[in-house]
């Protein structure tokens, strides 16, 4: 099956700093989503982005499907950005999502 | 949309007991998914429904697990003869294709602890 790897695995930032999270995948994908999992376990949709670039406030994402990677940019980070960030993909005719290994982000004051 | 809801939010049970979880998807979403997440890992796919038909099951879904989606609305996931290894967060998601967009929306999860 498809392999999805994220880097870095852990990241500690001071409030106000910017960061880039990376997601590499091993095969062509139909769907790519970025999620933020908050400390209570809720998976919050950030982007549906199988290709191209999208922006939502302080967050933006870019997927280069031909090179099999996606980037999530967080600017002016806030303590509420803390949590685990997952990318997830599906391939071919499958609807199920395969999740990456996650990036654990901690934003400190 | 009121979002995906799951009940109960937490469940503590003794090994060998049966448990049942419920998921109510976003209305008009025809696809419903169950995932399981253990500590420190990403969610893993368990099973998937399109309307009332169960179209795919993971190898993770042993014979002790059964899922239903009668009438294509809410879904239940039952675990029989629970084992300590079943302790995990059980997540439900739903989706509906709109053009090329098929975003999956997740519920808050049911956290299961088997003693």
C-alpha cells in the first residue's frame, strides 16, 4: 500500500514563529487532506488539496502531485496551534484515507 | 450541518464484555468510515459504507468486530469479547462528493479503555 511520511516528527516553536511541515507519499493520489488533531483528539480539517495551493488565514498548503509531496505552512504561530498535524491520502478507486506519521507541534510563549 | 457526532465519548469496560458505538454522519453524506487510532499513531482505516452497503473492510477488522449502517443513516460499530488490545480511540468520518472534492469530516471519537 501507499506509504506516507511526515517531517519533522516533532517541532517546538516560540509564539510568532513560522514553520513548514512536509508530507511525502509514495504513489499518485486522488485526495490529500491536512488535519490538526487537538489535545482532546478531535481531527480538524485544514485543507483538501490534491494539487495546487490554498490559503486560509495564517495557514497555507501546497501539493506538488507530480513530485509526490505536500507542504503545510504555519505563519505567526500561536499556542492554540499546538497539537499533531496529519496529512492523509487516498489512491485509485479507494475512498479510505491512509494517514501519515504525524508532526507534533508545540508552540511556547 | 451539525457535524459528525459519536456516542458515547468515553467507554470503560472489562475484558470479555461487548461494546457498541454509534456514529451519526453529516446529513446527506452518503459515505461513512470507521477508523481506529492508538496512542502515538495516526488513524487506521477499519471499514467503509456507501449508503447502507459495506464496501470495504480492513484486515484490522477481526471477526469480533461488526459494523452496520441500516437505512444508510447512522452507523454502529460493535466489538464482541473485548480484549485489552482493543483499547483505542474509534473515529467516524463522513463524506459526500461535490465535484472533485470529497473531504472527509471526522467526529470527536469514542475513547475505549478495556481493563
